[in-house]
C-alpha cells in the first residue's frame, strides 16, 4: 500500500488485542477500520458520550440523524451521523446514524479523523473488507497453514491416496489448539475440504480415530513399569 498506517492507531489497536491485519484495510487509498475495533478502543480510552439528539426526517426528506458529544479526559468533540435508504443498506437508520456519529467522535478524539474512516461510513467500505478482516478466524488459520504446511500437506496427500496412517501420523503431531484453528470451513477460506475436515476433525472421522489410537499407544508406552 502506498501510505503508512498512523502509529497512533497501531498503538491503540494493540491496547485492545487487535492488529492492523485484523481491524484495518485499504479501500481505494483510504484506511478503513472496523466499528467493533473502534468500540473497543473507545472503552479502553474511557470515552463517554452526552447530549445525544435524534433528528427525524423532515417532510419530503429521507435522512435520519443523531448528534452527540464525546469526552476523553478533558477533551470533548461533537459530531453528527446520518443515514438514509440512499447511503445505507441497513434499514435500522437511527442505529446506523448513531454508529456513524460515535465513530466520527472517537476518531476526532484520537486525532485520526483525517486519516481513517469507519467501515460504517459507507456500504462500499464494508463490502471491500478482505477475508482476513471480515472473518477474524481466517488470518490465524492461514498463518498456521503456512507454518505447518509439511503436516497439512501430509494429511491431505494421505487422505487423497487413501494412506490414512500417513495422514493420522501428521494429525497426531498437532496440538488441540492447532487443530481448532485449522478446522475452518472452506467457505470461510479454510485450507481443508469438507470431506477432509470430516475425516480429521470430527470424533467419528477415519483419520481422527487412527490418530487417537496412536496417541493412546504412545501414552501407554511411556508408563513406567512397576517393580
């Protein structure tokens, strides 16, 4: 990407257990941030709101609006959010207007409103989100697949060639946490097919059963003999 992420937002994201990879993406040269990430940052920073005012559409108009003031320490910022059928596919226009108002206030209080947009600003922003941001499970999954590609490859080849012992040996090398991360549906970007997931990650799966037997055998062999 041709522009750097503001250091302040990286610091704020780290403070709430998020990263630029899980909460930010680029849309036509603009940095976009997830609404939930902004809510976490606001809570962590002690941001509060007051003077919330709701504006109903005037006759002949379609716009719903909410204005409010946000406070962070001694600083205060005001903003307004609006929503209508023309700029929101979400039919809950007052709720959308409130989200936009709050997100704008948060970014103002952080001094980032000129550099980052909330995903709630436009449907285009949400629709442009990559899988790594749209689905929080995808990024750790694909990183683990790369890290454990040797084991992943042996599992897939073993199933393909009907060499289930080979696949089971590779599966038995994985920790419970790694298995949980790898068990991601292909519709969400997962590396394993539905049939492979059934064989490896379900208690009744053919590969899973063999791997469990191997684990029990290894455990029994490590039991010291009684004298």
